[in-house]
């Protein structure tokens, strides 16, 4: 069974193109709600490795890179 965050990220990934990375925005919203940065980062990492589309993978990779700043803070 997929992690609940995976479905959230997959949904916003459909709307993410070019300079609009909704995946990162959603990850930051989850962090603001009090979820663990490590948990969010782990889900993003697994999602990235499961993607087929190189465009989608690039969007998630960018979100991972930007979100990594929060992992050490947790």
C-alpha cells in the first residue's frame, strides 16, 4: 500500500510544469502541518525512483533538492 503522501504528490505532479513545482509546495505544506521532514523526504525519494517520465522525475528531483534543507532541521 502506498504512503498517503505519495498520492498527494502524484496528484500535484500532474499540475507541475516548468517553473511551477507544486510538489515542493505541497511538501512544505505538509512540513508546516507538523509532519516529519525525514518522512516527507523519504516519500519524495521513493516517488522519484518510481517515475517513468523524465520530466516528472526532474520535477521531483528539484523538489528533493530544495526540500533537503529541512531534513537536517528536523
